[in-house]
C-alpha cells in the first residue's frame, strides 16, 4: 500500500514539475510591458490614541480570561486522557503477558 502511494505521489510531482517548466518557458517568450512613472502620494495620517478606551480594556481582559479558562480546560483534558491512555496500555500489557 505504501509503495502504491509513493508511486502516485512521485507521478503527481513529475506532472506538476513538467507543467511548471512548460509555463516558465512560455512566460520567457512573452513581451514585457514597460514600467510607467507614478506619482508618490504621502501615507495616510495616523492619529492613534495613546491609551485604549475603558471599553476596549474591559473587552481585552474578558478575552484574556476566556482564553486562560480554555487553556486550563485543555490542560485538564490532556492530562486526564494521558492518564487513561497509560492505564489502558498497562492493562493491555498485563493481559497479554
């Protein structure tokens, strides 16, 4: 099965490689447009506030708390599954042996 998959991947890479070479050669023969002069406009004026508003600070704190709770739950589930997996492997090894 893995040899068949490897052969398919190799064939696909060969086709993509050949198509890439063909398109690169076509692009080399295409005429190139000359660059035109453009006027330079100054960048937009940015007057960002130095300190965020209280509403934004509250929303940021809320998002940080939600993220911390989500991370804590993820850690708890990860360690629970790790312990269960270790116990399952141990029981399976004892059953075989």
